[in-house]
């Protein structure tokens, strides 16, 4: 039997393997940036970016939020928006009754007391531009003795607008009440205030 001694160092193999590996890496990098995005990286800049942005803007969303950007305006795929419901009536209590899907829960409790009591709802924003989340909320309206006067209903909406992953937008609409006696609704941004006149 003849045994050959194999040397590990000074391998003089073909450079074809190295060329193949470099070609595969080139294909991976080229596929990462489709041709439609390579030429207009600057055009994908969100509206909130300051004027001192360099010529190249990456297509990814950074992990930080600048101090000058409100949380709800920062584009992110996993975004939630907060809605506030304020009871400025003198003697009526609102008791949470039901919600449609997506189910949202009032915080801190199911009861909104009179004279400035409030609840907050947190609702997820869809991850794409074509979606809208809507939840209809129903409260029972009670007088100071605990008697049921009717219901108070409103709808929370979250959606995205713009290009790319877009901007998170929240609205309140379809506000109504079956309770008698001069109830007035005021919507400011994502805050719904209920008062008497």
C-alpha cells in the first residue's frame, strides 16, 4: 500500500469556486435593491425628514424615533394609536357595553364618570395602505341615580395614508346617542368630548 501525504496549506485549487461565490453574493445584493428602488431612493423620503438629509436615504426604517416627530406620525408597520373619550357632563355616567371587531378595551375602567372622567382606547393601525381598522363602541348612559337613559355610540378608525408604509391616521366618526336631554359631542383629533348644553 502506498500512502500519499496531503498538504493542507498552500492549496493551489481553481479560482472558479471563488468566482462562483462572488457571483452569488452579487445576485443577492442586486435582488435586495430592485431596479425601481435604486434610482429613486431620495424620492421615498417621508415628509417629516429635516432638510439636512444626505443624498442617500436607506429604504429601511430606523430603530429610533427623533424627538421632533410625534409617535403617531412616524411610519412603522406595528403602530397603534390612542383615542380619548372625555365625559364633561354634570351627572351622567357612561358604562361600557360592547365593541365590534377589532375588539378594543377601555382603559382604565369600563365606567366614565361625570365632570371630566375619561377613558382611553388603543387600536392597532393596519400594516398596509389598503387596510382600515374600524371598531364601533357602545356605552350605556346612566343618570345620577343609576337609571339607564339610553346609549352613546361612536366609531374609531385607523388607517395609513401616503406612500411606502405610509403615515398612521386615526379618526372618530358616527357619533350618536339615544339618551335624551341635550348632549353635545365635540371631536378634536383623536379625542371625543361629551358635554351638556
